[in-house]
C-alpha cells in the first residue's frame, strides 16, 4: 500500500529523511486519501532516526482538553499541553475534523501559532478543501493562513488526492 498520491508519498519520504528544510508539511485531501498513513510513516521513520515525535489526533486532543477543564478532571489541562513540549516534531492528524467553534479554533490556533513562532517542525493532515473559504470556516483564519502558507518558504502544502482508497469514491 502506498498512501496518497505519488507526490504526497515523495514529500513524506523527503520530510522523514531530512531532505525538506521547511518546518511545516501540510497534507490535505479527501477522506481515505492516505493522509493519516503518511503521518504515521513519517513518524516511524523519524523515530528510527532518534527524533522525538508526538502524534496528536486533534479530535481526541480537544476532547481531553475539554474534559480537563471540569472540576473533577483527572488530568489538568497544563499536563495535556506539556505532553507536546517534549516533541521535536509534532504530527497533527485530522485537523478540521472537529466541529468548528470559537473554542476549537482558539485552542488549535494557540497550538499551531506556538509551533509556528518557535519554528517547530510539524506535519499536519487535514481534509479541509483547496478553497480558502472552506479552510477558514473549519480552521479559522489564523490556522489556515499558517498551514497553507506557500509564500514564506516555511510550509510545503501537498494534496493527497480526493478519492478514498477504501471506496474509490470522492
């Protein structure tokens, strides 16, 4: 199985092998187009090279963070955030899958903005469309601007395609 389009697969290999010098790699594409597989392949390869990676499934991260805000929380939100600080590379999966709200956009905005400011390497997988309005609606203007920035030389944006490898449909 080769996830994503040939160009996406090559981008993943280059990132994992250190041949891409941009700190951010954004994969976008349809459901079932191989984005998560590419993220995992990058993670395993970086681990082989001794790089500390942190895989974050964004919907679970947000659910854990929301639960941590209650008075009876088992884990305080600071602990959840600190788990990300040890990583040399963040792998953020399914960004934009969560229901868009001011709160989710603020939380993901802080996470992305911090990594952006510190030039922390990260790979992001999202099913947000190619059109700016779709990305802004789901991610918020700040996050969309950073993850789909093709003008600064800091981000590589790669499409994995629209068809699902599971069903063959769009």
